[in-house]
C-alpha cells in the first residue's frame, strides 16, 4: 500500500512542477527562437544608462549572484532614499502576473518600465530613456533589426521582459524528485515536503509550479504599508502583499515585502507563531506548533528548491 501511494504521489508531482512553465523542450525552443531579443534585453538589464545618474541598472537591485535580489532589506536608488519595499527575485516570472508586491503591473513589460520611471529608483522619464538609448549605435542597430519602429520605451520593455522571461529555474532537487529520482531529496527534505503540504499549511498559498497562488494576503507583518489596498481599495487588501514564488528562495534573503526577516529560519518561526500583527490578518494564518525538528525539515525542503542561474554580465556598448 505504501508503495502504491508513493507511486501515485510521484505521478502527480511532475505536473505540479511544470504546469504553467512549459516542458524543458518548449522553454529551450522559445529561448532559441528569441535569442536576439533576449540578448538585447540582457544588455539593457545590466546597463546603468537606464538611470538618471548612469549609476544604477536593473541588475543593481536584481543581482544574479544574490538570487536576483540585492541582499538588502530595502535598497536605495538614484535619490539616495531608502526604497519602500524589498527587491523580489526574478525566477520563473512568465506565469506570475500581476507583478510587484502590490500587483500594480499586469505583465513583465509594464513592470520593467516602473522602476525606470520611479524618481527614487532609476529616475528617468520615458522620453529621456528613448533619447539616451537611441544615441548608442549598437542599440540603434539592434532595435532597428528587431522592431519596425526602432528605439521606443515599449520596445525596450519588451526586450527586458524577454530576458526576464528566460530566467527559468527548473532543475532543483525537488524537480528531480518530482520527475522520479527518489534519491534527489534527503529524508529530512521529504519530511519537509510533507510538512509543506500538510501540518505547515504552506501550500495553501505557496502552491503550483512556482509555489505561489499569485494572490495577496495579509500575513501579519507589523507596519503601515497598505500594500494591495492602494491598487484595490477593499478591506481584505489592507496590508496584503503578493505571495512570492519560492524557487531559489534560499538565495534571496532577506525576506518579506519589507525585508524584515533576515533568514529562512526566521520566516519559519514567524509562520509558526501565526504572524505578529493580528490587524486584518488573513484567515488562513494561525499558529502551527511545529517542533524544532519539523522546522529544520521544512527548512531543508525549502533549500531543495535551489537551482541557481549563473550569468556573466554582458559587455556594454
């Protein structure tokens, strides 16, 4: 009976791992077909010309070596002011709309232009952006080849979006286990997976191939950030933030929308206590009473979602 249950469990896991992402062959084919657009987007992603002071690029806050985050609770932009929220990772973004912690952008292209125009982040108007990029001969040639109307802010956003869409994590220990490699996860990680889907109640919100419901929840972080409420002003949205995907989560500390939790251990303890603030708390939040061993097993499983993407920064024109 145990063997039958395990077989059924493994038959389900592959669909969970890949639903919404496309199988590896289709992803590779898409990347191959859009290689020039992705290459342009990658160069733009690393180019500080996209900021007012020519000092900050997208990669400043989304550093590949830091899980496409920046390792800070809250970063700083061209204004020198502390930014409002923690920089989220960029893994497997295609099926994860809406974007940002508050969901104010409906897609990757719209998201790409947000930080560029924000006066505290990159501080560049779209007119200034187009003028700066159009002055670079290499960019002129690349845009002319890929787009009928050449350098425009929307075309630039499409290129960056294509690069971000190519950042697919798909070969973690969990993925290999889901595909039938029973040795891919340790005993502790397997126990952690069961806790994730059971007693820990994590999969209520962290569900699907990217471990997110793409929804918004108030999980009890103390603070006055209204979150989703600014976009959708209804009571349930007050203090609610988007459920982050968990792929490569071990690489992108610190955590939460405000970067207030420095480690995954602290995140697990936070959930074990049922959050801190009870104001407008999501009804799914409650104390878990996890033992120390259970917390360690859950941490082990979260580490099993790690599959780093190694990138060499491009040569800038």
